[in-house]
C-alpha cells in the first residue's frame, strides 16, 4: 500500500471539497384515485415525477418512485387520508369530495357560471390562498401541504336525451360530483351524487339519464357512447383538485429539495391547466366523430338558469360562518379577485 505524501493529501482535500454533500435516497409513492386518462394525473406521470427526479439528481439525490393511479392504493374518496396518514408521500387529491374537511376549497363549486379560462382561474385561486390563510390551515389539519392547485375545464350537460331549453332537464336523473349537485337545485331535475370513474356504468344501467361533467373527459371516458347529447352550458371551469405532499415529509426535507419540488409543482399547475384547456376542444371533436351531437344553450338562457338558482354561494358562506370558518370573507375575496382578473359571472354570487 503506497502512503500518500503531502502533495497527494492536498489532492484528496481538494477533491473532497469539490464533491457534493452526501446524497439522500428517497423512496416516494404518489397516488391518485383517477386513471391516467384524467389529464391532471397524466401530467403527474409525464412531467412532475420525471422532472422532480431529474432536478433532485442534479442536487446529488436519488429518487425512486412508486406511481399508483386509478385507485391502486386509494380511490377518489381516499387520497386525502392516504397522503395524510403517510401511506403515500404525494397525492392528487380531488377535494371536491372533501367538503367537510376542506370546506373553503369548494369556492368555485358554489359560484358557477363563471369563466371557462382555466389558467386565469388558477391565478385567482393562487391569490385566494395568499389572502385566506385558513385554506392552507385546513390542509395542515389533514397533515399535508398544497404544492399546486389543479383546475378542470368547463362543465356541460352530457345526456341520453336532447336539451333545447333548460326546462328539458325536468324529471330527469342527472349525476355529478361534490357541490356541483347544487347546480341542479330548483331545476326540476333529480341530482344524484357520483364520481367520474362511475359515470359510464351509471348511465348505461339507467341510474342516471345524464351527467354534468367537464368537456375534456367526454371522449376519453367514452361517455358519448351511452349519452350522445352534449349541451354546452358553460357552468365554468372549476378548482377541483390539488397536488399535495405529506406535511411530516415536507417539514423534514432540506430547503434545496423543497425548492426544486415547488418549482416543478408550479410548472405542473400550468401544464395541467393547459392540458385540460386543449383537451376540452379535442375531446368534443372526438366525441362528434364518435356520434355525439353537440348543441349550445343560448346566453340568455344561461343567465336565466343562474338567476333561477337559490344563492347557493351565500347559503354556503353563512353556514361556514356559523361554524367559525371565514365563509363570507372567502366568498367576497374570491368574487373581488375574479372581478379584478376580468372574470364575469352570470350573477353576483353573495352580493344580491
């Protein structure tokens, strides 16, 4: 064994100073109840996971991922708990199903008939989180941190029967998710709670006569096969989900790792929004090729429909106020931010 002389020792010291700090090896699981044909989930697999891996490797870390989508670990109603309990480190949480635990995140679902510009809507949601800290506090109570809000493109009617006027939905059973059920109040239709993965079978078996859903899923889920009438109502783009991380893990990570993950998350938010927006147009075009018939409700009927609804936003806000939550503050802030962003609603929710 050759002993190192002074020069050799200096070389070793110089080499050690040039090397990065000892790397961490991470083993992370990311889950979603929805399948990868849902664009917010496909963007996780196509961008978030590989890009986080790449950037952390550049920092000298190694990441091994387990991607568990389509309910492989948790269904759409179980992702919040899976991430909070540490079963998974990251999750695509559809918070529209979590109204009891994340009530303030339901804001767009109680203020329908807004914009179909998803990117603009996500900018408003980011601002809302900044101005209403109680929103992030509700996530912290569920042991997670929001990395990126995820919106979806505008909702329409997809039905087994044609709709020429809004009165045509009377007497029909219509499925939808979360607080979107409120959009059918006083409409004469019967609202039925459901979830995206179940809509096709529910319509094919007659449980529903149609659904309220967003346009980018019509073709991928082949809804037009069982419900060929797509009536463009434009209930508005919605804030429906969030990419989250387990809070215990997040608090334990080095700052440079957090920064890299957050930067990728910001990119993911915009990529998902663009994907949904572009996907809506492609989805409806593909549905037409598959035999769907698309029509559009006249603007005045859209306004009349919105005005016919009870003020579901005020009802929601006042109910949360009574529970000690800033319901009215959240509603008023959201409507103000929307107006400042140039977003118009078919009625002034909460302000009439």
